[in-house]
C-alpha cells in the first residue's frame, strides 16, 4: 500500500505551456508535463487537498492547501480547477415551469443566461450547506445557488415550489 505524499509548497511550481491544455508541475527541479488536478473534497473544501496526477491517474502528490502556494501558482491552479469543475452560479431565476415530468429552468448565471431541465428534483438537487444548493440538469450540467436568501424575491418564490 502506498503512502500519501504531501508536497512542500516551497519545492513545487507550476507553469502552463502555450501548446498544452494542462498545467505542468516542477517537483524538486524536474518538470512533469500535463498533470491533472482533482479536488478531494470539491464541495466542502474546494481549496484544500488537491491531488496532482499524471495522465494515467497515478498520483504524484497532494497540495494540502492552495493558500500555501505562491500567488502566481495559486492563480494557475485555481484557473485549472475552475476549468475542470465548471459550475456557474445562478444569480436569478427568470422562469420555472413543469414540463413533461421535468422542471424547466430559465436563469441568469455568473456565465450569462441559461436554460436547462431537471428531472426528479430530490435526486438531482442537493443542499450542500444551509441555503447553498447544487443542481444537476438532465444533460449532466451542474449549477449552483450560492445562497437562497440572496436571490431576488421572484427567484425565491419560484424556487419555493420545489423545496
């Protein structure tokens, strides 16, 4: 059984090559190309315990906390995690209708307007913390309501019919 390796944040660094979709990591002076980053706890601790893996999923090690990295490395790693865990936040619900045993949402998000369908609300919407919800659409898209209480009155009234 292999042991978990925690990186010393002073002995690693990251870069993005112009010809690569992924980041590279320098571990003890040696560059490893095209690494994949995975959150161990994507919902409860998104900036802690980040697994750094090679393409075949073998783990190089774990970053205990992004806050321990240099500012430039924090930015690169955060950009990569944002790309991998793309979840727009719903800022307003414009319309919510029952349509053929599904709910059709028309919303405004941090990434612009969107519409999507949700089947079986209880199976595809989860309250992560009080007032914070993650919703999965029928096509696998993920959306998040960061705080129900901060939505406008109309949005709160519409979402109430599902809660």
